[in-house]
C-alpha cells in the first residue's frame, strides 16, 4: 500500500469518473511539497472496494446542488 494523502485519494476518485477529463489542484506558492505530493495521484489506483467505501460515505453527505 502506498502512502498517499486523502487529497490524493479524492483526486484519483474524481479522475476515475468517466465524465471527468481533469481536475484543478490548488498549489500554494513556495510550498513545493504540495506539488510533489499531488503527483502521487498517478502512482496508484482505486479498486471496486475502495470506490464502494467512498460512495458509502458520499451518500451521507449533503447535496451541494440542493438549495435549502
């Protein structure tokens, strides 16, 4: 198992969606570690079990497109 951040997992999850061509990742000036860390997103993949677990969590979140 690679040592990846939650940001890497989230980015990989979104990139794996068929309707997504890319993601925009914010990088703060002079913090090279963030840029280097973001490159790890291309060094691993999520399996069906990982996606199932992420989807289970997402069903508990608020719908950001729903106005209250």
